[in-house]
C-alpha cells in the first residue's frame, strides 16, 4: 500500500532558528513530490513540486530535497518566523493522473518568539 | 481571481439530514476534487472530476455524491449525514491531473454531524 510518513509529528522551535522536516514514502511508481503549508483553519498551499530528476528546490526560506533512491524528502526552513507556524504536508504522486495522490499526516510546526 | 471558494465555512447537521457543500473556481481548471481531512490523518480523496459531465470515485466515496454540470462548479452532496462524516472538507482544482500541475485548495468547510 502506498504510504507517506512524516516526522516529527510536531515540533517547537524558537524564532530565527532553522529546522528540517522529514518525509519517507513507499509510493511506486513515482512521478512527483510536493510540500504544502497549511495554516490553521485554511486550505493547503503549495510550497514546492519536485519531479524525479530534481533533488533540490527552493522557495524563499524553504528548501526541499529529494532522494528518489531512498524515497526520502526533507523540507528545510531557514531563519524561522512566527508566520511559519503551520502544518507542513508531504504529498507524493505515482503518475500524472489526478486520482492517486498520497498525503502524509503532516508535521505541525510551532515557532515561538 | 477569487481562486477556489467554498460555502459554507461551518455546518452542523443532525444524523440523517442531507446537505450540499458548494465549491467554485474561476481559473478555468478542468480538474476538481473533494477531500476530507481528519485529525492525525492525511487528506483523503472522496470524488474527483476531469471535466464537465465527468466524475469518478476516490478513496472514500461512500455516503457522498457529486456532479459537474459546469467547469466552474463541483458540489458535494451528503445524502444522509452520519457522525463518521464529521470532518473538514476541502475542494481543490488544477489545470490538469493533480499529479503534474499546481493544485489549489479552497478554505475548507468544517462539518459536524451530531
């Protein structure tokens, strides 16, 4: 069964610090992996989308890495801000069709002043 | 562009009642889908549509109906609400299949069934 596991489940860091969130998946075949940010009470918003051939992708202070061989991805947040407090969701697609996305359970990040 | 809009934001139903969750997008996206999000679990696909007049079931379709009469609208109908349908519902749209293109989510509808 296709699965996406994220760790840690929750994380508290101080403002200005860096952090790394992990995503391991068993989805096969693999088409692309994306990271979403979901603020409390809102819908997810896409941060990055990576295909098989991409191993690093940045979006401002967010940098995602992908190792398709080990089926692992990470999301690194640099110089965290209070507005980074949110859930971060890893999503893997096995193809370009629309009906087989597998969502991870998310990591809840809290940034404290 | 308003993007993806959903109404209502909150709803409380009694067991056995029916209702329709509304979803609309103004980006001319062919692909639309409905998800539910439960605590500690990833989003799960309920139904999806690849264009007007075409719908299909996702992972958890039981108890829900959809239709797609226009490109813009994709309502989700709860036929006879059950407490197990208490959840947050998200509608999403994209240009093509979700797998390849940017997916845009609505703000969600929080549904409680008592």
